[in-house]
């Protein structure tokens, strides 16, 4: 597929989706967008994207139809629903779902897409709002090699690391590994920063030291400073992270795998949501651990 001659359907213009679609638009591709809330797509429309009234309309005659939505039910509706991409009068050549969803759903979409002659790739991402804005996402793909090869140039516009992990659903399984790692790391980051506060240290100076050593991670270096600044705006919603951790627990149980750290992370994030922070960023875990320790901060 030659660059800048493709028609791209893009479904989902939330915190990350809008930035990702914007990169494709800026690269010169023809982009048709759909979102449940049209106002969230307005910046893209102002830059030249076209509007579609449904996923089916966005995908009609498209070379590639992308989706970046919240929950598995949304993914299913976007592709397999009554106005889904596969109901288009002229279905897209390829579907690429970049949401985090169930591996089994990714396999089901691939099977139903194949029956219509459509290639399908599940390609969840890691890197949050920063990675989406800066096009430095890590993209974990699952699907057939020929479909991956066809859409890889587009994925390279969106991310720094693009790897095919296996067949349909393999991208979603890889994302579960990613979320398990993040869940445990977030607990450590929050507890470490609370320890620094109790010890009378300057937390930003602490991050400067530990972030470049063996304890360094994307989480401490990117979300740690946000926690210190009391910035809990979402790069990735707490409620979406709970969804991801729940999928990972379900898959672990199905495979007979005990994952106590994962279970603890989900329990703590459920507490964050119960405190009213479900639409804040994952760094809001700090708020729950502060309350647990009697360290409520009114600026939270």
C-alpha cells in the first residue's frame, strides 16, 4: 500500500485516540473519523478529517479501519455490531483494533473479518497520553503476518516499537503482561514516594536519583513527578485500568496461574474508584494509599 494514498477510518477520539489519528492526518493520509461524542473529534475535523456518523460509515471503502475505544463491549459494537465496521457496504481491507480488550474477542473479530475477506490485527499499545502525543508508543500486535505487513507502515507512524507477537489475540495477551507489570510497579512507586515524604526528603530529587538507577522505570520517571505535583489528570483512566487488570485476572485463572500481586493491584484500584477517582489517571493510586495511611491531602 503506497503511502499517502490510503483512506483510513478512525473510530474513537478520546485521550489517546485523537492524538493518534492526528499523526496519520499530519502524515498526509485521508482520515475519516467517528466518535460517540463528535465534539471530541472537532480538532481533527478542523485539521481536515472527514466525519462519519457510524463505525460502518467510517470504515466504508477504507483501506484500514482503526479503533481506539474503552471497553471490550465497545470494541465488539464497533466491529461486530449492527453498525459495525464489518457491516459496511464496502468493508475495509484491514481492521486494526488498538484498544485493550479480551484476547478471545480479538480472535473472534479476526475470524469474522476473515469470512468477509478482511484482514484483522489486534494492536494494543503502551505509553499513555505522552506516548500517543509524541508517537512513541509501544505497539503489541497479533494477527496473520500478511495483514501485519500491510498495516505496519501505519503503525510505525504511531509508535516507536512495533512487534508482531503471534496470531490473533497475541497482541492482547502481550498487553496483559504489560498491565500486570504496571500494576505492581504503580504500588511500589506510590509507596516509595510516601516513604520519601515521611522521611522528609524532596521527592523530586529522590526521583532524579532512583529514576536513573536499578529502580528506574517509565512509571517513576513519568508519573512520579505528576504525583508530586498533585496532577491526577488522566493519561489512562483508572476505570479502564481496572478493566485491564480484570481481564488479566480472568485469563490467569483460565490458564491456572496464581497472580497474587495482580489481584492486590486490582483490589487497590477498586478502592481508588470507590473514592470517586475512576475518571482520573492511574497515578491516582497515590490518593488511596494516602488515605490508607491517614495522609489525606486536600489538594488531591
